[in-house]
C-alpha cells in the first residue's frame, strides 16, 4: 500500500498559521489558497471561533497543517479565550501568514481635504497595531512571516502596502480571494520562506548508519496501547529502516535471550526510559545506549538545556515545586510514568512533601516562575516549534527544564553513559 500525505504525523507537517482581523478575509483566503473548504466563512464577525487545524498536501510545500485562527479583534464574550487559543496556534506556527484587507486603508484620498485625510490615515494606522504586534511576536520567535493584502479587487492596496513596507521592510503580496488573483504567488512565496532544514532533522542523528545493528527495547506493559506501538517507536523504526539499519525489537524480558543469539553486540540499544537502569545493567559494554525519550529530547527540543535541567535536580529540596507536562491527555494509568513513576523517584530522593503539579495536553502555564524544575514528556505528538516555544518560555523565566528520558537517566545515575545524537 502506498504512503499518502495523510500518513505524515501531524507533528512532522509544516504548520502554516493564518492570522488577521475577524473576517478580514483570512478564512476565504485559506479556502482560495488551498482549494479546499477549511473554514466556515460568513459575513458575521466571530465566525472562526477556535483555531481550525487541517492537514493537507500543498504543492510545492508538501504535507502541511493549515491553522485558521480566531480574529485578533474578536470582542465577543469568549474573546479573551479565543485570543489565548490564537496564541497557542502561534506557538505551533512554523510559518505565519498575516492577512490584511485592502479596504482597511481604502478611504485615503477621498477628496475631503488634507486634514481629514491625515486623520483618516492615523485611524487606519492605529487599527493595524494589533497585526504589527503579532508580526513582532513572530519575529522574536524567528518565525518567518508573509504579509498578504486581500480584497485588492475592491480597494487600492497601495497605501497599506507602502505603510507595511515602511514599518517592517516586508513586501506584502496582493491577492483577491474573489478573483483568485495572486494565489500562485502566495504558494511560491511560502515555499521560499520555509525555515531552512525544516523536516531534515534525524531522530537518531549520526549515531548509526547502513548495516548497523540496532536493538529496540519496548516493554508492552499496561501503559502500552493495545494492538499498536507508540509514535516514537514507530517513527524511530521507520527512520532506521530508511537508513538501512538492521533492527531487532524485544520486550524487556527478552533482552538477554536476544543478545545471546547474536554473533556480535548491537551497535546501539534504544530503550524505553522506564527500563533504562535494567537495560544498562544487562547490555554488552560495547553497545551504546540511549532511550526513545532522549532521542526525542534532541529531535523536538533542546537537548543541552534538558541535560543542564536534569542536573539541577541535585539542587532540589523537599520545599521545591516541580511541574510535569505530558502532551497526551489519556486518563492516568496505574504506573503512569508522569504521574506515578517520576514523582515516586523524586519523592524518594527529596521527601514526601515535594510539590509536584501535573499538566497535560496543551495546558502549560504562562507563568513558570513558581517552579524549580519543569519535566516534559518526549512530546512526540507536538511539532518542534511548539516544544521550542515551551523551552523558550522556561528559558525567559530562568526555570530549568528537562524531559522524561533525561531525568530518568540522571536519577538512575547513568546520564553520563547515555549517547545523545
Ligand atoms: S506525546 Fe508525550 S505522553 Fe504522548 S506518547 Fe508522546 S511522549 Fe508519550
């Protein structure tokens, strides 16, 4: 069976976030640009409530997730919440499109005289401050931005184009979603703005190559979903197959029998972090050891920051506050790694009164300053941009951050023995 773009995990797709004022035409822009109905389009302000995430294949960009967000200016009851969700979408955005309407600045030069014209201009310039604020937000995050001026069939886009060029140096693209004019140029401009090396990162880096034997230790315990493997295991296996590695997969209890059948030890053993200590004790000394979670720490996040964060554990006390963030929202299971195992390991070391908060899904506090350490799961369900947004938040507030695999390796005393890509 062939592999379609729908098989690309969401976290690996190019996330294109589309932002703009309520009903500035951004939803119809998305529909015109993708050739598909992504959003509900209406003339009523506030139609796009929660961001809509839609996976699609767009030539020449490849597998993308298009995010249609709530309007910046939404003042309905849920406005604050909608803006909050737009912020979350912005954190996940690899490439931002800010849509303006040409008629926003279309009244300049209406013949009412210089004073009125100046006032008019001041008014529409003020109305654009929200867009410019978001532009600066993206720039600070090194997220490429494309300005699009829509509705060029109803108003002269020049005043707006000149203003934006003058303020930001960005050259806006002129489009009309009604006539479809400019859509090809939008795709070409987006393709030019795709962040360099996007999608080229390897999970296993250069740790192994063709013909190297890699052993995967994957306990299928109560936490493992029934009848399937979890995403980090699937993606790592796929990458190793692409690299033409030789792969041997075992459950923990079959590690020793499997090793006994081999003429030479595996070059690399990748284990589930939960059995790090056991695998370390039983592995051949020639085999390098790492975990799925450590590999994903580098793939999705900032491994050096995570290692530094794990070492901060040694400075914790019983009065410390720790935040554990798990991206999946499944109901807690017995022996759950984030709610049971890691807290137990920490409390054993620092005392029963250690305060540990758990969050899941996209819940991640804006204010981290009350925490002495943040421990993040492997985050395989999120895109790298979003995980890096979390790390940036922790860095800005000088809060150490680490992830499950790195912290378990540290607490097991084998962090120095673990190889990292
Ligand atoms: S997102 Fe986090 S909790 Fe969910 S499977 Fe991936 S590593 Fe585990």
